[in-house]
C-alpha cells in the first residue's frame, strides 16, 4: 500500500482521517497529509491540478504537459509521456506521482513504484469516470472547494448533452486518431464515450481493440455522417480532407461534414470537459440540419 504524507506540519489533509483509494492498477493509495510535491505525468490532469490551485505543489511535468502555458513553463520537465526520466522524477522527491495507464509506459510506471515513489495510476474510460477522477484528485490534494465549480460544470454539461440527445437518432461518426495507417478509437475509451453522450455513434465502436487500425474503405462501408479530424494525437489539418475525396458517396463527404476539431475537446478530461461536450454536440447537430456543411464551421 502506497502512502502520501506531506512534508510540513501545515500539509495535513483537510477532513480528518486518512483517505484510501484504489488506483487503476488495483493498488491502494493512502493519503495521510496533503501532498506538497506533485509530479504529474498526464497532460489533462496537469491542467486540472493547476485549475485546482496547486501551482506551488506541482514540481514536475512531462514535456507534453503544455497547459496552462505560463504555469508549466517553469516546472521541471521529466521526459515525454511514453519515455519518462525516472531518475529525474525520483530526484524531485515527490510525495505524489500521477500517472496514466494509457498515457505512460507501464515499464516506467512500474519502475517508479519499485523505487518507492507514491504513484497513483489513473484510467479514464468515460465522461462519468473522468468526473469521478477529478473528485478523487480533489480529495487527495485537499482542494475540494476549489475543484467544485469545475466538477459541477462538467456534471451539468454531461446532463445537458444527454438530455438533448434522448430519443433522437444517433449520428454516425468516424473519428480517426492517427494516419498512415489510419487508426481510431473503440468502446471503452474516453473519446468514444464523448461521441456517445453527445448523441453520436462511433462507427468503429464494436471493434475489439481499444484503438484499432482501420482502412478508409472500411470507413466508407459504414457510411459515417460526420468525420471528426482531431488535432491530436495526430495533427490533422485541412489538407487531410483530401484523403476522403475518393469516397464521394459517404454521407459525411457528400454533405461536407468533415470537421476539424481541437483534440483537447475530445481527449482532455480536466477543466475542458464541459467545453468539449458542447463543441462535439455542436458539430454533430450540424449534421442533423439539411444543407449545413463544414463551410459553416468557425
């Protein structure tokens, strides 16, 4: 069982008794005091921690932790999400390391654990689980009051998009995450759930792999009504729309419903949840209106 204990007497976790939580690897983390030296290895969680007011406590981030820009600028960089500098993380003497089961290399995370670092491994598979994780992080870090408006905003946005889509036919969506070869997401991923709660149906949602490789001919056979080209992890741009020109009979192509979208709206599950749900719903709603096309996309 890992333990988190603040280094100063002033770091006692608000709320009294120790807090014990299970992480995504089934390990137990016991928090006895508010952590005062945090290393975050997940970009969206780094942004969340800053939003919770923990700028002083964050001592290390990955080079992919780019938001908030000014906040992360002065923090020690501990490598990339998939290639961590374990020795540098240890040298920071963290009393909490936030890792991601998908974002980080399992070998690096296991090495940190073996070396005695208090690691909390996260895995988000839905919007609901993302909101739950934010609650847990607020509890671990003693920032429940600061986190409350962010969590409440996410809950309200989720309830709104779910209510708006109730009883309506779902919009068929193709959302690639990579190119050459094309790759997409399937069920059990945060991105798939964002599409679903916003009234869409991921055309590759039944694939067994979480992130299956696909051919565009397979996409065409499933006839998506919307194609979402995300800016991350692959940086799709306007020029990549040409890939779909050969599939003129696909509904999304025929109607001009190939949309560029900020990848953080689809994959970052911190303070951007509410904005992300609103944006995805907006794009799917365009496909429901005859005559609307990507030319109307701001």
